[in-house]
């Protein structure tokens, strides 16, 4: 039964991409469009371009900055969200400021951060954090505010306070909304990673893709876009696995409710 479910999941995962590649192959069959390579050309270009030194000089440094930025944003967002969501007066005090900074598109901060921090890896990480932190922070605040009042009163009655209250009541109750914010921040982080590397950088995926575009290396440019998509798919699978582990109780409760 498990093998059949696994096979079914694999088929669902590869069916649509396979169909799209077939459509792409049929549309480019016999055509000679300079701006749209054929699937075969893209595969060969992908191997020639990225299976070499560029993995060490461009791909891995970009992934490293992405991981540091996203993880930092998640940690900062959860900690600050727990604090702000738990203290009513602090939430009222910070809400206007949070809404102001949330409305600022992170890419416009790139020139400012370049002036303040210089063209460094730290600047690129801060750009990622500046955009990724908001969905985690705001979802954490709302998750804390939505804690069931009966559970909250019961915890006070039994003397569950401090770190124990956060661990056994606040975090589990807010976890579904926190994970929703984390899902949003992953895609934002990938976008900001590319944008931060497009400005005054000498390495990274964003820089390399722009260089390919400027030199009219179109197949190489498309291969860079494909590798970004593959990174996004890998992040999505990792997130889904992690979410199922963390919210195992939540998904089980939903299944019971749906069955009833």
C-alpha cells in the first residue's frame, strides 16, 4: 500500500512537468528561435555551464547566503512575534511602525544598504532578512493572538507560566500560522537573493544570469533560470517534509475532523 502511494505521489509530481516539456519540445521542433532554446540544447548547456567551477563560485555561495538569511529571518520573526503577540501594550505600540516597514518593498533598500554596509555578503544577507522577516513576524503575532482563551485560562489555573507556557501552549497553538509565514518567506528569500546579487556584485546566480543576458548567451541565461527553479523546488520539498513532522498533530486533527 505504501509503495503504491509513493508511486502515485511520484507520478503526480512528474506528470505535469513532463507534459510541459513535451509541449515545449513540440513547439520548438524545427524552429530556430534565438531567444528560446530547445529542451535538448538547454540540457546540454545546463551541464556544460553548471557542472564545473560555477557550482563553487556562484551556486553554493548563493545558496549559503539564502540559507543564512532565511534562517535568521525565521528565528528573529518567531522570537519577536512571540514577544509582541504576548504583550498587548507592546503590540499596540509597534503596530504602526511594523505596518510602515512592511509596506516598503525590500528591493528599494538595496542601494541604501549598499551605502551603509558596502558591497559585501553581509549586505546581501540583510537584504534577504529585510523581506523574509515580515510574513513570519506577522503570522506569529496573529497566531499568538488567536490562542484559545479556554486553553490560556487553563494554563494560568494550573500555574503553567514562563518558558513552559511558551513551549507547551503558545508555540503549538501558533505553529500552523507560523509555518504559513515560513512558506511565504522561502519564495521571498529566493527572489531577494537574486536581486541582491544583481546590484554591484561579482559572483552569485543573480550576477551570472545578468552577465549571460548582457552577453547574449541566451541558452546559458535560461539554464541559470532553471537552476533557480530547481532550488525553489528543493526548498518546497524540504519545507513540506519539515511541516509534516512539526505539524503532525495538526494534520491528524484535521483528518479526524474531515472524517467526522
